[in-house]
């Protein structure tokens, strides 16, 4: 199992589904662990009840059906599918509306879904998902990429409700892009990154730790939104430094900018 997880961490996101399917065939006894621990590129389905698209993942799946956050109905229909409580469902509906605004402001489009469910510790878990297709044929408003996808998964565990709440955030971002044009040629880059939130709030002061303890008076959605916004900013910076920064460094090392300029100068 350890070797399998090490392999999956090194597989480009666009090949994750193929690699995971092969591992499930080789290790059928560990199928539940593999499906629970391996993040796959997000898939999308249309809710025929309200005509809106929603994201498919392990967190809204029951058997072979997926629950829509818009209608709270499973697709395909499932009679005994698990549903959140009425109170949690109201919070889920509000979270989807708010997160859609966040998605439009930060991603200029895309698809988002929020799912919530009760856990065994008298608290609940919330999953915030964003899928942005930036390819020429996708929902990208600029369409510079031949193929391009950004999949973000934010899972927040919320402790039992009291004056202050413990929040634990685990975030994963999967990025893949391909260009194919005369000026830049063919280029492909893909990878994933996972991080956990590390803060505690006591009154108005912040300290580093593995959990985040925030006042309930601010509201769960406000607290979780702040955590996701801060985490996504860190993840974007990390991706920029690790993937784009290293790629730029390699290209400039292999072909210095001065050499590129000379190659592009017209003959006199």
C-alpha cells in the first residue's frame, strides 16, 4: 500500500484515473483505501431537475450514484442514499450560493460544488470543490491553452459546536496544461499539491498549529471561507514557484534569453 501511494504521488493528474484503475486490479483487497486516499481529477454531471452542472467526487457518492447539491437528489436515482440533516442541508445550500460567487471572482467561471455531512464526533465535514477548464473548448474566457484544467478540493472537518470551534482543512490542487501553437510549440505540464491549514485563533491573535479554532459568532461559512481563501493563495504561490518557476529556470538555462532574441531577429 505504501508503494502504491508513492507511485500515485508521482503520476501526473491526467494519468491518475488510468493508474488507479490498474492498481485496483492488482490490489483488489485495498480498493477502499485507494479510493479514499487517492484524489482523482474531478468529473462533472448535469442535474436534470434544475439544469445545473455539479461535480462528482467520493464525498457525494453513494454506491454508484452521486448527490446533486442543487436538488439534493441522487443521479442515477437511489432510494436509500444518505442525505444531510435539515439544518446541515440549509447550510449546504447557502454555502453553494456563496462559493459560486467566490469562484466567479477568483476563477472567472468554472464549476463549483459544496457538500456537507455529519461525522461521528458530533461535528460535520464540508467539502468545497472547484473545477476550471481553461482549454479552447472549455469554459475558459481567454482560451489560450490547447488543454488546461484546475481541480481544487478543500475538505474541512468541523468539531462539536461550542463557543469556539476547531477546524481542520486539507486542500489538494491538481493542475494540468498543454499548449500547441507556432510561437511556443508543444508544451505539457501537470502536477498536484496538498496542504493542511495550520493556525489557531485565540481572541484576535493567531498562532501556528495543526488546527484552527475560530469563534462560532463569525459563522461557519465565514470561518471556512477565510481558511479556503488563504489556503488557495498559498497553493497558487507554491505552484508558481515549484512548477512554473522551475520550468522557466530550465528553459532559460538550456536556451538563454539572449540566444532566443538572436534566433528571432530577421536577417538583414
